C-alpha cells in the first residue's frame, strides 16, 4: 500500500522537495577532493610539497608615473625585466612539478597586485579572500576573486566591515592551529573574523602582535619543515618566541643584516620539507640554512625587491600536499 505521505510527495514537484529532489550528500572538503564541482585546492601546512600557485603577470599598471612610495614601493621596477623574471619563475615552478596559474585581470589592477600571497589564504575548504589595509591596494581582492572564480576555487569568506586581512599574516603552525600576525596589515577585527570562520572547523587562531616596521608575519617567521622555522630575531617578540618554543619548534636565527633587510633572504617559498627557493644574492642566509640541513635553490627577483616584496610575497599558495 502507498502511505498518505508518499502520495503527497508524489504530487509535490521536485523543486519543493518532492519526488526527484536529490539531497546534497558530500561536505565541501569531499567535493573539493572529488573534483567535478570545485577546483582541487587547499592546505593546512606551510611545508608539505607545493602543488599549485598563483602568480600575477606584470601589466601596464606598472608604468605608473607617480613616485614609487605612492604605491608602497621602494624603487620603480623595470617592466620588461620584471616580466622576464616572472617568466623565469613560471618555468622554475613548473620544473619543480608545481602548477602555475597566471592572473591576468580583465582591467588594470593597482600596481601591488604583483604580490598574490597577500590577497588570499588557503584552508582545507577553499580560500579566504583578503581585504588589504592600504588605500593604494584597495580593490586588488576583486581581481584576485576574478582569477579564483575562473579556476573554480571556492571562496568561503571575505574579510568585511572594518576588518583588514592579508594572507601573508597567516601561517599554519599545525593542521589545527594558525599563527596570525596583527599589525599594520591585519587588524584586530580581521583576526576576530578569521577566528570565527575557523573555529567550527576545529582550527584555533593564535594571535601575535607585530612590531612597527614589519609588513607581515611572513617577514618575522617562515617555516622550512614541521618543527623548523627561520626567525628574524630583531622583530620576533618574546610572545612569538614563547609560542614556537612551547611547541618544540627549532629556529634558524637570522640577524638584521643587509641580506635580511634589503635582500629579503628569508622571503622564501618552501617547496617540500627542508627544500626551499629563496631570493638570489643572500649567501650568508643560504649558508646558514644549508648548515641546518635545508636544500636551497635560488631565483633572481631583484625587480620584485624594488617593489618591496620577495619570492614568498609574489607566490599565492593554492595547494600543498
């Protein structure tokens, strides 16, 4: 016999939940892993093998006529040389087995769109879209979103209201803990919003204050492996050092010399555990990292350095592991 409930369901259209309605079964992590709906992306680590990145192709917006300081840059990059370095980076990453997606916006973005690490941050369920703190960078997130949407990457959150958040301020300590630098680029409200997003995922945010004269947390600490970090000793607060020590994280200490401050030698990208690519022309930092058992590769990013960023800044991490 057919029950009254089944009879009622038979006359309800699928769009109202009747016969033909198919409930969505998988959660977002499963959908990302299975493919078909979303682009495979995400990470919960700073050191697992690098799989996919986003780089910005330098556009005509870099032919600006204002003083470099007006765009948060130290010097004016040479566009042709910058493009050659970008092309060399694409070739390098692809040679390491890393998929590279080039962002070419539909309209000219602000010049600092060069630095993709700041504009999004990957989680296991998709990416968090940034909201840059500087007026000169306002709107860059729109062009990053355009690129990510074209790829099919789920954007699960966008910092909003009075919040500012930049991806280079967030680093994975482990799969359940994020270290977040709060300072000029990411503010307290940005930290609160990120913590609220991650808490239901079982992920805790540890907030550390950044001192004056630091762009991002990435300029203070960077990871080469599980339990091994490179530390800018002049800018690492006692609170940050205590967090690292309490978790048994060994540190490679770098003094505030020219290689660190002008050469941005610790602005490296970890390709795999204890294997990194760093800016060229920093032999002292290279030697110190190699003596700690880290394999070091180098790339010329001198034109990016003029724009006040290095290898880690320009490389948007989309997927690891």
